[in-house]
């Protein structure tokens, strides 16, 4: 590394090696931390594999580099749809 012998360094990666067995789980947990703890999105909204959907009409889907909020809609405003087609 071009430093004096005995110099302490802290190695770090700017990417996660995708061949590493734990890479996906590690990144998933980091993104969940950003979304639910630091951004303040309620963890109760999280829709996760092998768990029942949260109660209500809004869900949070967090996967690797993405966060989506999904809302169940049962009706569509047809008037708005017609105006948009003009």
C-alpha cells in the first residue's frame, strides 16, 4: 500500500462482492436500517416473505437497493382518467 511498515489501516470495500454467500442478506439488512430506522418509515408497514401482510392499505417493500410503498386501491377516478386522455 506504500505505507511505512507497521502502519495500521482499516480496509473497506466500496462494493459488496456478489459471490460472497452472505452479500444479499448483509445489504438487505443495511437497507432496512436506512429505511426503517434512519428514514423513520414504520417497520409495521413492512411486507416480508413468509409473513402475513400488515393490516391496513399501505405496505412498505424493501429489497436491496429499493424501497417501494404500495397502497391498495379499489376504485379508479374515471373522470380523471378521461381528462388525461384529451
